[in-house]
């Protein structure tokens, strides 16, 4: 009987990892890489005529969800408009 509860607990932890923690890790990695890229674009972008993009909660969410394409999208938005 105890072995069954251990198996159920291991299965629950596996599902918790797959359904909640793995996407959260991906989001954190996307935010970190995206903000680093955005910082580099802000630092060196003036050399090629790019506007500085403010690093805010909204840009962080966009970059976190979309990743590097989000950095390109936000940079183009602030450069064009």
C-alpha cells in the first residue's frame, strides 16, 4: 500500500514539473536572454540609428512571451513610432 502512494507522489511531481515548472523556466530564460539582447541594442543601437527602448514591465512581458522575436518587435516599434 505504501509503495502505491509513493508511485502516486512521484507521478504527481512529474506532472507538476511538466505542466508548471518547465514553462516557467522557459519564460525566465526568455526574459533573461531578451533583456540582455535589449540592453545590448540600447547600448550599441545608436550607432545604426535605433532608438533606445525603455525596459519596463510591458516590454519584459512581451519579450518573455515572444523571446528574441519580441526584442525585434519592440525595437522596431520604438524605432518606427
